[in-house]
C-alpha cells in the first residue's frame, strides 16, 4: 500500500505532516523513494528539531523542514491561501469554545 501511495508522488511537491521522525519503517521507504526521485521539493512540518535531525532529512532524504507545529502551519497556510472552510476557521472555533459550544 505504501509503495502504491509513494508511486503517486512522482513529480509533485509533497508536504509531510504528522509523520514521526523516528519511524524507521516509513523512513526507509522515503529514503529509497527519494534516491530514485529527483523531482519536486518535499517538505516536512515539525517543530524545533535539532540541527542533526534537520541536516539528516535535508542531506539524506532531500526533505526540508518547516519549523512549525501542525496548528501553526495550517493557520499560516490558511492566512495565505484561504484553504479552510468557513466553519473551520480558527476565529470561528475560538468563538465557539468561548461560548462553550465545543471543547
């Protein structure tokens, strides 16, 4: 299943979110795939890694780090590209939480 999914990523920009940097099962697939694929840029969203981890991902996997949490990244992406539906906007969610309509 992972081979099939990775095969669909040739020639596209990829952003990895929610991937554990220590998951070597997926890491080995990414390494092999990136050795074959010299296509578009790949990015991983994970906060404040040390320089050793960042260098490994950049040099070995050619995956650049975006130093943000998932929430920070989605918030910034939405601010730039307006990708979230209106009901999911952070301001709407914050207002609903304040009214105790959601947790």
